[in-house]
C-alpha cells in the first residue's frame, strides 16, 4: 500500500495517536527524520477518491495536528510509494521545511470574501463566452463602417474591464489598510467577471485572531460590499506548491 501524506511538522511536535482515523479508515501515524515528521496513513488506490467526505477526513487530520502546533499542510493527494521515500524527502528538504515552519510559527489563516456591488464588472464579458439568449439581432442594415464599429465595441469592453479591475483592487487595498498590523502576510485571489467575488487570505498570529475579528466587524459595517470572514484555518495559502513539497 502507498502512504498518504497530510502535513509536515517539527519532531517532537504534534502528537498523533492510533485512534486518529485517516482517509479510508486507516490510522494516522508519524514518519520521523532529522527533527521533522510527516503525518501519514496507509492508503489503497481505490480509497484515494476526490469526493467531499474523504477530503473532509483529510482536512480533519490536518486541523487536529495544527491545533497542537505549527504544521505545513499538504494538498490532498500527496502520495509516497513507501516510508523510505518520505524520509528521503524530509532529509533532502530539511532546511526548506524548517524555514517555512519558522515563518508559520504561531500563525493561522483567516479568509475574507468580498462580493463586489453591482457596477462596472457586470459589463465585462469573458473572452470566449457565449452571448446570453435573447431576440435575434436586426441584420437588415449592416453598419457603414464595420471595422470602426468593432473597434469601438472593443474599446468600450476594455474600458469596463479596466474599471472593474480598479474597483476590486481598491476594495482589496481598503481591507489591507484597515487590517494593517493584524497580519504578517496576505494573498489575493482576483474575482472573475462571471463571479465578482474577491478572496483575500491573511497569515495572522494566533494572538491577533480576536482583534482581527473585531476589526473585520467594524470594516463590514462601513464597507459597501458584502463581506464574509472565515477561519482560523491551517495556513494552506501560505505554503508554496514548488518542488520542495511532496
């Protein structure tokens, strides 16, 4: 059987007991190497499905470890063929993992979703999208200068797109400014024209979670856009997906 990897932490660090079930019902245990450990469980190929119940089990293991100490959460589906491969990875990337654990020490992730109010974004039609159903256009009289009409339409489109981009960037800037001093890092996930939902992720010291929540409540009262706060979570969005991970 293969090994499914959940997270990396220092050793000694978060304790994992045999009573903690992993994906597929297999118990979670630790693979230790050079002051680091990985929380893993055996996994059969047929049990590694990407359905919601299995992903929830996976997240639960990471959450339990994270409540006990700093962890590097791994994305669902990180599989090693054997424990020796995990130990080798921990040894090869020892410095990288230790540096990242230091950056994440004592921190959690808070998520902020902003539903932008109706406005310029609604006029932006994504490239390649189909027109909404409606009455057939009048094809009786073609435009006198079709090239000019096309260029005018594209100019209008990009004007709306520029304003839409400016609107969501300004919303993100207002949030960052208001929450300054309560987070260490932040990441932004831009909205799409079809769904004007702006996502911001903040790496927040655990000691600042309650002040962060209070600041958000005040911000949500003065901001025109609808806002939703989530967390605290393990810092998924502050872990690189580069070659140094499993």
